[in-house]
């Protein structure tokens, strides 16, 4: 992900969260205040993909620039590796 694209995703993603999202964020050990601060500091990046393969996810997880991966929902086509 390019730095410019990452910045746009970061701002849009955190920007659409509302106060009532805070309870759900706690399920992922996050808080809205923490995300807003991190986004303002340029430290939050989000990646959403509905068609990624398991192999592609493994590459993302193995990338040394990726520090944390949190999966919110999964529905895999087990016929497609």
C-alpha cells in the first residue's frame, strides 16, 4: 500500500467510526480514542478485503513492516487456497 493511499484509508476509516463503535472496538483490544490519536499521529492503517486468498494473507502477515494483524470476520472458500 502506498504511503498516500495508506493516509487516505487511515483518515477515512477512523473518520467514519462513531462513539457507539467503541464497545465493539474493545472486543479487539482497541478504543476509539486510541485509534483517533494514532490516526492523527499517522500510525493507523486499515486493510479490508473480501476476496483475499489464504496465501495472500500469509504474505501480509510475514511482511516485516506489518506489526499487528487483527481479523474481524472470516468466510473462506476452502476450495480456493
